[in-house]
């Protein structure tokens, strides 16, 4: 009986359940082997400083900015909307009182007034206030500042002396040209960073946002 037991152990000892070394060599399912192989060959990507890191190198889609945009998963809610609007205002620099988004050293209000006057010379001060959605007193101060810069002339309307007509001077027209070029370059750079397949949807969303804000 003892001899038979020893023979049985010699024949099955290598496959004994209690042998950890042999247990580790048991064939694994093909699916599991493939997963382990892919994990070894292609390590899981990680994010560092907001950018995707793969194989020790930064994967450039368009830029790190676009990667952040493409990963947006914020749920739709009034609070999320508010956060996005505030972020947009800050990103554009609209909270800066003495500089436009394109970096010009004048206020956004002054810049917008110049663009309106370049588009429609001779409009009244009251009409300018309506177009810019500003109080008449605010536009009056803007017009005075532009006049002091030598960019604007304020003239009494010949038919109604109560109205002031606004016209750009030659220096004002040159200032508008510089502002226009800076603005176009600034926003062209931002637009080119947006993935092409998302541009139409973005423009539609901005158009809808403008309509809603104008009606609010």
C-alpha cells in the first residue's frame, strides 16, 4: 500500500493543487493573455498637466487646449452654464477695464464704439447707446474720451440741435484699422485651434446664445 501511494504521488505530484509554482504555470484563457499582452505593450495613458501622456511622450491632437475642450463632460445646468460664461469672460479678458481681447490698450466699450462708427458714420449718440446696450450717460463719457484721443468729432445735428452726430477723424479711422487687424488675427488663431468637425456646432451655439441674450 505504501509503494502504491508513493507511485501515485510521483505521477501526480507536479499537478498537485497545493503546489504554487505549478499553479502559476496553468494555461490562461486566450482573452486574458491578449489583455495582458496589450497592457504590457501599450501602457495605459495618463494625464499630466492637463495633457495626454502616452509612451512617455505627449500626444498632440491639435494642442493641449483642444484636448481639454474635447474632454468636456459637464452636465447641462444653470450653474454649469454660469461657470462656462464666467470662464469665457475671463479667457477673453473682458473683465479688464483698460484692454481689449486682442490686446489693444483701450476699453472694450471704446473699441466697440469705434467699430460702430466705422460701420455707420454720423450716427447719433443716442443711437450708439442703443446699439451698444449702454446707458446714454455711459456713451456720453465714451464719446468724450474718444474725442480727447483725437479719434472722434461730435457735431450738432443741423435739423435737431438736441442730437449729437458722431464721426471718426482720420486718426480714428486708422485706429479702427489697427484694432480690426488685431482682432481678426486673435480670433483666427483661436478658431484654428478648434477641431474642424466642431466648428459649425460651435458657431450655431454662439449664434443662439447671442439671440437669447439680446432677448433676455
